[in-house]
């Protein structure tokens, strides 16, 4: 454990009087391979105040209380809500071999949902960072944070194989001048011809997909207009220079799938599916990069009377509707929307800048009864012909699945709207062998030691 983290004395004793380490979850992991046997995993550690001591999907889920925390009541919170965990994971033994908490100058709330990426053999992370407040409520969440994508340099792959970072790391911002929204989430990218290209999806909508070439050798000052509503510590933060690249086309793929289900909705002007997320890309063939993301199905938009007709018709559409409504135990309600999350893979042709293919959607659970409705994929690694996906299980657990290229190819077969499938793999399926749960690792055991220290400090103060 990195003792410089000061989690206990600086944060818990001041702001989390009822804090319990049972409320402390590792979620939304990203991955990158350091060699053919060792992968690096980053994950988000959220320090919100849940209303119960043990995790229960029905009654104790961060979404149930809107990720609330008393820290949000501070004008400029000085204690982080989010920490970034980092560990090395052995694919042969399926064990965590080293772990730490990164010490990043990313206050006041910390980086959210970081992604690992590599450029010129150097490993970086990027993630959403709160740099200010807009003063204007946005959407039903009333979230007025200004979120920008921060980039943190870790080290070379060789050095990370030897030891994880132990010193304080600096954060820069990527091309803030080129983004018009106050909420930057789920950026991803890929390497092409020695250029690092970042892809900037529209928050909450995915499309349009804008692209920029990021220049690590050219740091810029932000304009006063850009930083007007920033917290003071971010008034002088530097931004990497970015050059606009051609936007990625391919909006019709998800539109066509939504059109196929339009006759089953209460309101034909609504949409059943939303595409979101995105990992950094891995090479699939000479023309395509492969990414992992997720599709959200808004179950409450379905018209039960209309779909009764579909249930009596033996076709792919009726099978899919059955999996949405009858064949899944859990679903989450957020912003008055009932949602199911599915993982998807997609391809971008880096020569034509086209979003060319979307895979069948899938979820992976240990058993059907453990289906928690949310698989949030964020990381993708290719080692020879094996693909490893990292994902957060319902915002409380970090998991890995492994698929070989034959299985990946099958997920892209017959993906026209009338054949589009939504699948759940459970413990009876061969995918069970691909499912790895790393929550009970050495890092968690160290948490238990910190719990005793916390109790001692709590009594002392």
C-alpha cells in the first residue's frame, strides 16, 4: 500500500464519521498489457456515503441515492470523492501481484472512470476531473460541475513492470478549448501512424464522434474565458494542444436498430437504445480498430400491450423483448428511467473514419440470479488472438472476461437490425470460464487492516 495516500488521517476522520470500508467499492476498471502475462488495471474508488453497511442491490446501490455525499455541500470540497487504484494482475495465476493508490494532483473530487492508454511506450491515464462549477443546473441530476478530461503520465511499461508509482503525479488537461460541453465523460482513442488520436463522444448521446490529434510536446495556457468558472487551483492549469481531425461517420447503425423496435414503444418518437462509453482501441485488422462500449436499453419505453403480440411471434425481436422483460431479474431505475446495460464491441475504420460495425450485445454474470443489470465495460486488451475486457459490475465490483478471436468474430455475425441479438451468459454457459472476479484480492485484505486503524482514529478524535 502506498502510505503517502493518507486516506485515513486526511479524509475519513474529517468527513466520513459513519464511513465503513464495506461501503468502499472498486469499480469501472481499465486495462493495458505490460507484457503477455501481466496486465495493468486502474479502477475508481468511490468514497460516497451509502446508507447501509453491506452491499444490497435492491436497497444499497450508489444510484439509489444519486451518488450523494456531504462533500457536495462544501463550496469547494477539499476531500476527494474519488481515488484511482492501480494494480498489476497476473493472467497466469489470476492474482493481483502489486497494488497502490495513486497520489494525483486532481482535487477536489478526484478523477472519475479513468482509462489507461499507451503512446510511444509510455502509459497514461485519462479521466473526468471536476475543475469548477458552472452555476447552472443541468438535467434532472442538477449537476453543475465542470468536468474536463485530465491526463496523467504514469511511466514506461518496463518501469511499471518493476514497480508501480510511489510519488505524486501531475495532471494536465486534454484540448479543453475544443470542447463545448461542461460535462466531459468517456473519452477514448487510438494510435495511428505514430499519432495519438482522441475521440470525443457527445456526453449522453455518443454521436457525433469528434476526433483530435493530441500533441504531448505542446502545452498551452487556457484562455481567461475557458477558466472563468474554474476553481482557483485550475486557473493556470495547462492543456495539451490538439489538432482537429475528420469526424467519424456512422450514426445510422444505432438509428436503424432503434427504428426496428419503434413499433413496440409507447411513443414512436422515443428511442429504446442508447450507445455509450468506449475503451481505447486495439488493432483488429489492417483497417479497423476494435473498441468496447455499452448499450443502455430503456425498458420503461416499451408498450406491454404491443409487445404481447411480439411474444406470440417466434422471431429474433420477440426473443430480445423476452430477455429485456421476462428473462432478467434486476434492472435499475435512474432519472425515472428503467434501464438495462449490455456490453458491445464496435469497429472504426481508421482509414475512412467510419463507424462500421456494432456487435451483438451481451452481458456476463456468474449465474442468472446474480444478474445485477449493469455491466459497464471500460477496458480492452488484445494479446495475440485473445481479447480481455474489463468492466464494472453494477458499480461495486471489478471483473475481467476473456474471449478469443473466434468468439469476437461470432459477435459480429448477422448484425442487421432484424437479426440483432441481446445475450446474457450465465454460469451454465462456457463463458463462465472467461469470468474472473478480482474483488477478493490482496488489496481488499489490506483494506481490512486499514479498517482497524480507522476505528482507532475514530475513537481518538
